[in-house]
């Protein structure tokens, strides 16, 4: 019985680690996308300003 409970706890911890890792990965990807979009925004703002002159 104790071995079965230890296996269950181990599997739960493994799944928690996996989900935690995926959450960090998702947050990292979202942050990278925000940086990319900011760069694009500044680029097009600069282009727009340059073309007006």
C-alpha cells in the first residue's frame, strides 16, 4: 500500500513539474512576442515619421 501511494505521489509531483515548466515556457514565449511587437511598432512609427518629412 505504501509503495502504491509513493508511486502516486511521485507521479503527481512529476506532472506538477511538467505543468510548471510549460507555464514558464508559455510566459517566456509571450514576453518574446511582446518584445517583437514593440519593435515592430517602433519601426513602423519611425518609418511613418521618416516618410512624412
